[in-house]
C-alpha cells in the first residue's frame, strides 16, 4: 500500500511539474506574441511616418524648386536676355565697325542664358536629388544661394562617395535644405559650408555658418530643429547641433551607410 501511495505521489508530482512547464511555455509564447505584435505595430507606424515624411519632402521640394526657378528666371536669365535684346536694339547698320563686337556680345549673352536654362532644368524634377545625386543636388542648392550675393558657400567632400537608399537620400537632402534655410534666415552669416564625409560605416553631413550663433537650449525647441531631428530619426540617422553666441552654428547629421 505504501508502495502504491508512493507511486501515486510521484505521478501527481510529475503531472504537476509537467503542468507547470506547460503553463510556463504557454506564458512565454503569449509574451513573445505580444512583443511581436507590438514590434510589428511600431514597425508599421514607423513605415507610415517615413512614407508621410517622404511625401512631405517631395511636396516641399516641389514648392521650393518652383520658387527658386521663378527667382532665377527673373534675376538671372531674364536680365541676361534683356541685355541681349538691348544689344540687338542698339545695332546701327551705319556703324559697320561696331557690328562684330555687338553680335559677339549678343551671342555670348544668349549662350549664357542657354547654359543657365540647362542648369535650371535640372531642378524641375521634384525629386532632383534622386537623379542628380546628393552631392550635386547640394552643390546646385549652394550655387542658387550664392547668386543672391549675400553668402559665400562651399561644398567639401571627403572619402569615397557611397551609394545610399534614394528615398533616404531625398529626406537627408531636405534636412540639409532646412539647415541652409535656418542659416539664411537667422544666422546673419556671410559664409556657409557644407561638408560630406564618407567612411566605411556612415555618411557624416555638416552644415556650418560663421554667423552669430544661438543658445541651443532655447532655439533647439524650434520647428526647424524638430524637423531635422525627426528626419534624421526616420532614416536611422543621428542629429546634433552645436552653436555659440559668437562662434556660428554647426548642424551634423550622421547616417549609417547601407548599399542601395
């Protein structure tokens, strides 16, 4: 009888043990599924935010591109063609000696207008950065800024340019544009430099001006800074700003390099 009781006890303990193990496995599976569901929700939310940001970047680029085109046509191409027209209007058939110089000047002005139009046409696409590449798109942006005659600009590239995901490149370019716009509007600077540094692991982008600077604990809460932070986060990058009240401002965006 004692032996039977002992066997029954072993069976009960064993059954309880296996029941506990089963319950534990069920709980682990439940926790895993819950975490997996949360992960998928967060991934979907991040994807939706990325797609929304991409659309906004495309629309912003389109609007800014149209503004740049209008200004460029008015201030540069229009003026060049007006000078060409003036040259033609002032040609005097009775002064044959001056005719070759007038025609040469007119030809030079028309050639300049054609070159400027070709350059400008590259910006017509609302995703110009996707066709031009990041460095050339930034260089084109700096040339447009410099034509205003207020800022000196420079683009410096270090390392071997790597291929990036085109959509991430677009959002990164929009962040650079935001940094440039901030410098134009608020810095009071005379010079703006953009530095691209490619390493094996990441692309480091720095936008630096020689302006008056600001307190980062105050201005860091502005919408422009938040936009750049959000864009860096959406593409898996890191955003940092450093500024002194007399030392200008430097905005850095680091993006891990993953082949497109």
